C-alpha cells in the first residue's frame, strides 16, 4: 500500500510533468510561430524564456535521477505535443497518434512509478 508521502510524490510528479510540458511545448510553439508563421520576434523571445523555465521545472521532480526524469518526460512530451496541436493548431490525431501517445504514457508510468 502507498504511504501518504508516496501519494504526494506521485501527484507532484504528474503536476511537474504537466508544467514542464506546457513550458517546453509552449516555448517551442512560440519560437515556431515567430520563425515559421511570421509572428513578431518577441514571440521567439517569450519562447526562449519558456524553454528555460522547462529546464528549471524538471529539477523540481522528487526523483533525483536525471536520466529517469528525462526519459519519462519524453513520453509526456509525445502525448502533450498532440494535445497542444489539437488545442492550438486544430490538428486532428488519428487512432495511431492516440494509440502511440497512450503507449508512451504507459511507459512513463512504468519508468516513474514501478516499485523498486
């Protein structure tokens, strides 16, 4: 059975991964908008700041293993990128996009929450 601290750590991990995804995906999207879509260059500046925030947020994870955090975050990034595209770009994922992102999130759960 999970201890209260383990439950808090799981919640903290999920929240921090979500914040990291918004910062990284949002930052990259802002740079994309400036460079590829002709938006003002200050959009790229905001994107760079958001990307820096992503790097900082990752350090707040309860797990102390850099490689584990970044490996697991890769799965969050895959799923989060598809969600971002739906919300901000009108992208419509097909069943394989959805299946692939669910597989990635399962991998995140195994990497981060398996008993060790």
